[in-house]
C-alpha cells in the first residue's frame, strides 16, 4: 500500500465513521493530527505527511455544485496556520454530507478550522478544572474542621446562655391587654400565665406554668388545621 492509498484509507475511516468530521472546514495540519490520532499505524511511515495529505485529498475535490461526486471541497488562503499560527498557504478540506453544497469562502476571514477551534475549547475547559488534592492541603483541612467544630460548640453554649438570660414575661390582670386580646385564642398568653420567649427544641421539657405558643416552624398538618383562625371559603365558579 503506497502513501496515497494509506492517506485515503485514513481519511475515509475518519470522515465516514462519524458525522462529527462532516460539514466542517478542517485545515491540512488538522487532518494530519486527526490521521495521526485515529490511524497511527496507517500513516506513521509517511514522510512530510502534510504535503502528502494535501496532494492526496486534492484528487478528491470538486466544484461547489451538485457535480461534486465525492462531496469533498477545497480552499486555500495565505494566512496564519490555525494550529501553529505560522504564516503560510493553508489548505482547507471540507467533507460534506450527501447532497450538501457548502458556502464557498472568498477570503481567509470567512473560514475557520473546526479542529483548531475544538482544541482551543478543550484547552480552556482543562484550565478550568480544579486541581486534584494530593494530600498537601490535609493539614489545612484538619485545622478548618477543628475551627468549625469549636464554632459549633460555641454556638450551642451561646444558645444555652441566651435561654438563661432572656426573661420570661408574666401577664397580670393589672396590665392593659388592649381591645384585641382574646383569652380563647391559643396563640395568646392567658392572664397570670408566663409566656416563654424561646421556642423549645423537639423533645425538650417545658414547665407546666410556662406558656409557649405553637411555633410556626414546627406545626404539624393536624395542628394547622385545628388553628382557630383557619377559615375555609367556597369560591363559586361563575362564567
């Protein structure tokens, strides 16, 4: 198998195996890298692979119309190479889908190498990946955990102290309870009863002479339904 046959075999294996490489302009150096990656044993002995690729693929190209039987299109421009940025004549090849006629670029600014663009995107994503922990930060993590644990303990101690410091309020008959006081409302403290200002935790005992109103955060569904001020109103449907 000569160099031309090897390149054609590698090109068809890449271009025809997946639609990922169809419908896109790829420069000569991009095709070389694809062949080296996908078919390394096929093209490994070819000298000056880029020149050989250009000469071989140019035998497949046709016009930008329906007469192009191979669906391979070609353009060349003097420009910086999309792969290594060196100024030279860059050859682009386009493997189109069946019955597809691509737009014909007239200048270098109208053509982009899909392979070079995908490589830049991959490099940008790689830069954004966080570094893998190699154990060097374990000491810092342990210190952070200790600080967090101490902070949690301090918070619990502060909570206990706050319960001791916050006084309870006792409602007496001498106080003016206002026109809106309802002794039958379960949310209101009764005369002569002590009102606790701190909601107890689940399972925490509360003195029988201390009234703690139902917490809006831990009411059960049944308790919500039994609240005094819940009212159900039927809304008639009128056209």
